[in-house]
C-alpha cells in the first residue's frame, strides 16, 4: 500500500472520530473488509495496544499504521492523528480576525454548544455519572472550588463506583 494512501485513510478515520474508538468501524471497513490488509485479530490487537498505554484513545491508529506498513506506516498514522489538531491553528487565526461578524460569532457558539452536547452524551453513561455531572456543574457554578479539586473528586467517585458496583 502506498504510504500517502495509508495516511489519507487514517486521516479520514481520525477526522471522523469523536471519542477515540468512533473510527473503528471505518478502520475495519477500509483495512479488513475492502483492502484485506489486516485481520480482525490484528485490529483487535492494535486497539488493545493503543488503549493499554497512556495517551489519547485514538493512539491505536499508530498500531494500525505499523501493522500495515511498519515504521513508516506508524509515522504516517501519527501524522494523520495529529493533523486535525494542527489544522485548527490557521482556522483559529482566520476566525479570530472575523470574530466580530455576527454570522461567524453565532456559528462558533453553535459549534461550541454542539460539541458540549456530544461530550455530555458521551460521558453520561448512567444515573451515577449523571449525578456526578450535575453535582460538578452546581459546585463550579455556585462555589469557589478550584476545578482541579473538582476533577480529582469526580475521578475518585467514578473509580470508587467502578470498583464497588
């Protein structure tokens, strides 16, 4: 496989993913079903390897690139994974100079609210996590509690719930 095509396929998966594993069906379709470059077992191994270590959830894309094309494939996958973040920089510069235009300002607010809604939908997985989100919102809104302490407390509660329930 051409390294540039590999980069483009992994870039497509990286751009279309919101929470790490959201691109997994696309990866499976592109690399297992259509091109027969990987097996399901290799994709599963890449996901486990990517999720075991620290770092972003989409890190398994680097393992996918390595399986397909070795070290150059891993480098292409890493570049595909970080490209969307670097594309934001010129976009923010362009939007920053036009932030006073009502249409652009309203569009930014809409994207912000939409991404906040997606983040909430992805993080609320049950009544306990909903309670943590609501309590966190109330504590941040009506107290002077530092957000670092709030995140630490929410992480502790989530871990305790996972271990006890």
